[in-house]
C-alpha cells in the first residue's frame, strides 16, 4: 500500500488470565485499514475478531493484556497509551457500534440526550446548539420524525431503530474510523439490509474507514473492500473481496466459503472441504439425491388457525373507557391453513413478529389457538387443551428442536439427564440400563461423543448442545419434528454439519419436518416446500426453488433480495 | 462426590473470606454438636463463693452473678441459638419458595394473592410482629421458631417469585412440556433447582437475622427462659452489670452472637458458588 494506513495492527498478541491459567486470544495479528477503506474481519465465534477490536479501542478489561505487538492509529500508538488519551480518541476519532444495540444504550435516558452526551463530551457542540445537532444526527440516520423520537427511551424503539441511534451516536463527532462489531445480529434481514446500507452511505460520504466484524461471509462480500479471515486468534488470510472468493488460498477460508449456503448450493456442498471438525463428528454420510415429493397422505393439516393475544395498552381496561373489541386483541396468527405430507419438509419463513413461532407453538401444542383446528395423523389435536395434551400418547409424536440450544437445556442437567427426560416421561422407561443403552444409541446417531454425555450444558460447545437438543427431540421416535431456527445460534461450519445431520435423520427415521427460519437460503436446503408469512398471514406458498428464485409476491421479493450473499461469478 | 469436593476446594481457594466464613461455620457447628462435652463446667451449676469473677485462666470469660462459668454457658448456648435459627430458616425457605415459585410460575390471581399476603406481613415492623406472634401463641421456643419463620417468609417468596418468573418461559421449560411434564413437575425438577443459587444467598443472610431475632426476643424476655443458656438472655442479664464494671457478662455472649451473624453474612457468596453448576468447570 502506498499511502500510510489509518490504523495498523502489527503482530499483536493478547492473553487473558483465567482460572486455568493464561489463554492466548490473539496471536501475531497484523492488519491495516487504509483511509476510506472498508475492512471486513470474518471468523467464527472464538476466532478473536471482537478481541482485536476491543484491544484497538482500549476496552479490553482487566483480565486481558496485550503482551506483544502494537496498534497504531494515524501515527499514534494505541497499545500502552494512557487511558485519558484513549478516552479522547474514542468517539472523537474512533467510534464503535456494538452487537446488541438495545443493551448498549442507556435504558433510562432518552436517546436524544444520549447523542447530546457524546457531542458535549468531545466539545463538538455547546449547550445552545447541542439539541439541534442531535436532531440533525437523528435525521441523518433516517429516523422518521426525529423530533418525536428525540425523547424516546430505548425500550420504546425497535431493534433496528436502536441500532440507528447507535450509529448516530457513533458518527456524531465525525470520527475517521468506525468499528462495527456484528452490527446487525438479531435484526431481521430487511432491517439488516437497511442498516448496512445506511452505514455504507454515511461512511462513504464522510470518507471514513470502517472495520466490519461479522461472521457472515455474505455480508462481508456485499459491504467490504478487503477481508481478513481469522481463526483461533490468528489471521489466516487477507485479501480483497474478489480474490478471497474467487481464489481462496487457506483451507479454512475455503471451508467457510463452502459452508455458507448460497442460493444455488446443495446440502452436500456445505462440507465439501473437510476439516478437523469439533469433537468426533461422524463421517459425513453421502447425501442421497433429494427424494421426489413424497406421495404419502397428509400427516398434518392446519385449518383456519387464529391466535389472538390481549393487548396490554388497549383502551377498555377500565369501566369508564370505551371498549373496542378490534383493538383489544393482537392477532398474531390470522387464518392460516396449510398441510404437510408424511416424510415431507415444510419451511415456514418470515421476519420476527410474522407469527411463525406462534404457529409452530400451536402445532406442537404448547399453546392453545383462539380458533381453528390442527389435524395430526387423522385426529384433531386442538380438541385437547395444551395442558391435557401433555399427558396423551400423541405427545411423543410431535417433538421440537429449539432455537437457542443453550437456553433450551436446563443448566443443572447433564446432557444424559436431558436426553433421559423424554424417555422416562413419554416412553415410561425406568430401568437405568435400558435408558443408558438408548441414550448411547441416540448419542451415536446424532454424532455426539459418548464421553460428553456427563457434561453440563455450559461445558459443551454450541454444536454439541444442538446435538443434545436434537437427540432429545428424536428420542421418542416422533412422526413430526418442528425445528425452530435450529441453526441460527450456530457458526456457519457447525450449521452445515447440523443441517446435514437433520437431513440424514429425516431419511433414516422417516420424519416430517416443519422448519421455521428467517433464512431462505438455509430453508431451501432442507425443505421441499416453503410458506412465507408476514403479519400473521400466509403471503406465498410454493416449492423452495420457486419461492427463492422466482417469487410472485413483492414481500417475498424484498425478503429474498435482502439476504446478503456472494456469487463468485458476479464479483 | 469427589467432583463436589474439588469444586469446594476451588471455591475456598478463590476467596479467602469465604474460607474464613466456612471455617467459622465449622467451629459453630462443632460447638453446637459437641458443646456440652467440651464445656469445662456445668453451665447451670451455681457457685455462691465465686460470683462476678473477672476472666482468669480457670474461667476464661469470668463468672456471672450466680457464679456460673460464662465460657461454658457461651459454648452450650450455641446449640440452642443455631437450632432456633436453622429450623426457622428451613421453615421459611420451604414455605417461601413454594409460595414464591407458584406465584412466579402461574402469575395471575395466584401471584396477586401471594404477593398481597407477603406485602401485608412486610407492612408490620417485623420485630414487633414477631413479639406479637410469640405472645399470642404462647411463650415457648417452638413459637419463637414459628415467629421467626413467618417474618422471614416474604423475603424468600419475593426472591423465588422474581427468579421463577424470569425462567418461566425458558427454552428448557418448553422442552420439558414437550416431554409431557406437568406444571408441578416442571416447577420442582426444572425451575426450582435453577433458582437455588440466589436463594442460597438469601438463606445465609437470613440465618444471621434469624439468630439476631431469636436472641432479641430472648433479650426482652420472650421464648427462652432462665436459667437456660442462650446468648440473648445472657446479654440481657449481663447488661445490668455493665454499669458497675462487670463487662465480661455481656461482652462474651454478645461477641459470640456477632461472630455467628458475621459468619453467616460472609457465607452467602460462597454458598451460591457452591450450588451453582455454572461455576464448575
């Protein structure tokens, strides 16, 4: 590079003191960010991408220490600089956007005030004009009606709006470097696109440099100039976007690229690049070609399902207020009907709040519908209340895999106890040996090493926890499995393996799947048919390829277009 | 078990204060169990020739107005004070977590009734309430236990309610439902074990209060009656002699009381770490 970089990190090593001794989080990390350049740092969890950013900005905390190397910002040494100097630099020259915007904002202060705080701290405004400047910033980040939103508290704003406020705060003092740490995690795809477009536009017009930390290769491809790939605290590859995707040199990069599902990839492609996977993963079974649409009878029929929730803020709670039956309830699921054949996989796709999770909760009979029927294997299961259904023999026929593998495992149960629970409750097994043998068999089936069974959830990795959750769900040989975003909390390479596992299990056990997800690319890999939902209604139904490649409805089209992906051919 | 011991050792090594608190607890429990055999003198034996003697090697804590050995009385009183505190805390822990868990888990009317009930209890000055209960039920040691249990109950109910309502919608609760578990089963096997760590902190703090409360009731003449050895009574009896210079009568039982309360207050964090599986690695 001919010009001097704005930020350069040279052979940086960072260590953390922990209970087990020192852990090296970063090892010889070197990277540079040129003026006006957008650098992507890509890697899976634990790769050290966030630690890099925190070291640069001096937010490492007590336990971490830069043992070697240096970070330089515009000729100024950042490592070893006094806290006071760093404080002046933060916000003024380098600012940062965090992963969870709602948690990063002060919950008891109006958002406008929080922007003012930044401006006043760095003497970018006086008491007289600070309000105008803050309003101007809110307008810049395209918040509708900034005057009104100025006085809002973070909990009154949606996740996307909170992230816009964070961006406004970060850019308020015209810094020259913005570090964005997974800025769109937890946001819907369309919101993600809007947020990223906003960051791109605003930083481009100010000639700012951006460091974008993400686990999503597709997003890095769409918004970065250059990408640094990190693995286990080391930089394994650094190249321009085009070079990286067309000619990846490091095997890890190749594996990551292969594992990211694109609009045309097949399930078998995801793990085409072998690697030392977590634990003792089973040998990837050859994925059979997709079986033609099963001609079986209907396993599940959902007829005119409606679910309404009472609104807390509705008028009519007091006797002197006028009641408005229309406004007193919120209709989460609005006349939804569909059917599922035996052995078929159906994708339920939509953004948060579209009613897909409510629908799946009703189908799994955790929730009672307001109206409508669910016919499962020829029987109307909604004629029993959710509480009564728990004790019926049909209970074991419908099982579920949860979104967050961590949250869905009881922290006080070992993996073995978690899997034993349905065996005891639903199959009435009681012999310790019988249960033990069954658990071992299930562990083998989902590729979980047997010696991990005695561990507690927090001692397992995300992929291993997902396997425990799947083993628990298939323990009782269900006919139908509802998968509620089973891979959204996992790294891409782990996601690839789990998706293949799910596909194999389906073939082996002849189950039907309802796959709930926001990611059409992932749904496409596993499902023959897809239902797109929005605001409680079904927008579009069709085969997965049809919906993804040739959407009929405008809403589906925006959804498909918002998914960041890379197509090497188009770069 | 070996796993637990290893974890125990780690928790102790991590925080010296916890180790001190546990050592103190060990001493207190030891005295409570074996006090009568350790005490050098009979705590009730009076000796008219040796009244109000200051501390000497023969009587390290001196003797009281009836010539009884204060050292022996302080040691023997441990069992009674600890016994009252443990049974009171056990009662309020059991009842409080049952009520609090149901309030947090089911919400609605259950929550409202239990919530208002505990508010009502807390609206009274607690010590006065305990006095009232003891004088209404009758002046006995059991009634001191009941009174202490009742005034501490709302604290457990509140902690249990808050912790349960956070976990009510956790993924593992839904997973247990899918396994066909009933509400009570989910509460007892899934939710309750998970609220133990914060409850343990409450238990430990409460032990201190319970001891103070029992001693306080005895101090004003309720519950334990002379000549039984009990720290509260001993302080009350000794208080009259402080003015005339016989300080050892009130000081040593008071110090024992203070050490016990101090020990339980320090114990909280250590107990929480012990019962929390997340702290195990």
